[in-house]
């Protein structure tokens, strides 16, 4: 015979048999886990750590130093191949020698013509000899004119390829600069400015094979370049620089620094963290509170330094351990079972 138990007795039995962890979770509620951490988020982008947590995280906090950098424009450049320049110089030398030979020949024909003409007028020589020297003088004059035109055409070609100032520097007479180019002591560089920008007087230019300026070297302005770049239709200029590590055809980056200054702070690269494709740093708010702020860092004076204008000099910033703060900031959002 079956025995029917009262419903109230069954309900009490089920409650007593419930696991202790289930009862605790219902009592504490979903906020109990968040409250046990001092790193719980108070406002979006803020995190708070206890003294023990700050010590274990190994945070380094430093005030931001002021930094002023010149107005700067980044451009592209290329190391020019000097072989066409050497070919043009060789042609110029040959044309100049031809012109000097023709000049001497015409001068000799001029003297001979004057002498025979005097003798002819004194009835000492026949008219046939005068006609011969006249013909020789005319031929030498034509050769001299042809040599002059050839030399002039080569000079125009050099002006079109190099610009007048650079052509005179490397093609006219002995050229120490050309000797330095051939010995790879210096390099000839053509820099293309962004469209719509010009090179102002007094601008300093540094170049590098890399995207930052940690190994940039100075470049000296030579002259405007007659031809623009195939990719960037901006102004082009010839510069010279040390050529020990530069090779013909090498693409380089150039930074053109103006005379005006931009004021900001020097931001250590170790202080920057990235979240959702954006750059952030943590500012020390005091009493263990830290606030995450967005920054737009630009290259500074060294490879480990960035320039930032949105922050104020003297602000305390987390320079080491910012990634730990980011993890602690979003820790309460991680489900407990994860």
C-alpha cells in the first residue's frame, strides 16, 4: 500500500537538499563579485586599485615633461641614380674639348687669312691662295659654330634634367661634390612635397629609411628639381646627405621642419595602450584611482618618445603597467564561469 506524503513536506525537503553554492549565489546577487574587487569600474574608463593591488601590479607613475617640436611635414623621397649624371658630364667634357679645338683652329685660320690677304694686296701671292685661305677660314668658322651649338644643347639638357643650380655644381669644371657622390660619401636625393605645399626658407629637413625619426640624418638643400614624382604630383627638390647607408633607387622618408613650434608633452611609448583600434593612456587621479583617456600620439624626438598635445605638462601618468589597468578595468565584465 502506497503512502502519500503531504505537499508541504515535499517542498521543505527540496529546499533543504538544494546545494549550498546555489543558495549563496542567490543571496549575494550578481553584484557580489564586482564588490569584492577594488578594481571595479566606477565610471566608463575609470579603475580603482587598492594599495596591495598597486604594489603587485608594479605600476610606475611619472609626471609628463613639456615638449615643443617644430611644425613638421612628412614627405617621400628617393635616392637618385647618378649614372645619367656621369654620362652627361662625359658628354659635356667631350663637347667642351671639341669646342676648344674648333676655337683654336678658327683662330689659326683667321691669322692665316689676314696674312694672305695682306700679301695679295701687295701683289705677292695669287688670288688662288687667298681663295683657299678664305675657304679654310669659313670651314673652321662653321665647325666652331657647330661645336658651340652642341655644347649649348648639352647645357640645356642638363638644366632640364638637374636644374640650373645643380647642373652648374656638378658639370662645370672640377666638382668636389661629384667626387663625393661617386665615392658614396654623399647621396643625391629628390624629395617630393605633398600636393599644395611649398618649401619655406629656413626649413630643416631630416631623412630616414624607416617610418620614424630615431635614426634620421640631416639633408642639405641643393636646388629645385625640374621633374615631379610619378606617384605624388607635388613640388620636388634636390638635397644632399651622407651616403654611407643609402643606395641608388632607395625610397626614404623625409620630415620637413618649419620655424613655428607646437607645444605639448613627451609621452613615453610604454605608457600607450591600444583598445578597439585606438590609443589610450591612464592618468593618475590620486588615491588609487586611474582614468583612461584617448590620445593621438605623433613621433617625437626619439624612437621611444611620442608627442601629444591633448595632455598637460606635469600630469601624472602611468608609464609602466597600463596594460594591467586595462585588464582590471574590464575584469568585472567577464562572466564568473569564464
